[in-house]
């Protein structure tokens, strides 16, 4: 899968992007030892001009995949959270899309975000503004109400199958699961 070929205005490519990214996020959940009941896997196709996003939302971490409109190599967002109803989470941490082809390396990044958080998903992030306008200084950020800012569809808690063990997930070009 070429993660960097744009999905904009290409519905078949977007469908494949979502299918493969969902399979890789399932593999990531397996690599992290998440039980299927402990996370949600969502897909928001977005409009025709964007890739949309695919989200793995666990009790302690939120991982979202998209193709940034800026073309920056920041297509994977990783942030801590306080449960699956927390859509705002902790500090944003970005990783390149190519890590979807290296699930163990992506899992290490996710583990680092969870460990660095120390259980405080809403602690102020260095360089970010707090809700009161002060730069992040380690003070606790005001707790924002948990709400879903996007209409997210295709909720899924599919079985984590043997396709994750191969690291492939999808047969090239066919869309069939291995």
C-alpha cells in the first residue's frame, strides 16, 4: 500500500486506504495486547477532497490515521485519553504513515505515549496553550467535556484474526483478507 498516494477525488483508492488502515490498526491493537472489547475501530470517510480518518480508540490511547492535506509526514496521530468517550485526549504526537508497515515500531511509539502520560491524559503539553491562554507549563489543563467533534461511522469491534500475525492483513490489490 502506498500510504502517500492521495485519496482525494479517488473513491476506490480511498476505500482501499480505509480497508488497509483498519486492518493495520487491528494488528496494532493485537501487538499492544488490547482485548477486542477494550477498543473501538472507527472510520470516517470525510468528503471527496480528503482521505478521511480511521481511528483506534482504546481506554488509554487514541490512534488516528489520515493523509494530512498539508502533505506533511504526520499522518498518524497518537494521544493519550481517559476512556473511549474522551475525544479530546492529551498532547498530540505524530508519526509517519509508513509506520503502518512496521507494526512493532508503531506499537513502541504508542507505548511511549502511554508511558509518558503517566495516567494524566489532560495534562498541559509543552508549548501548547492551556484553556486560560497560558503556555503549557505542567499545570493541569482544564478538563474539556468529552464529545465527538466528528461524525464517525462504521464502528467495528471485529475479531483480531490471524491476518495480523503475518503483518500483511490484505492481499495486494485484491482487498481480500489473508
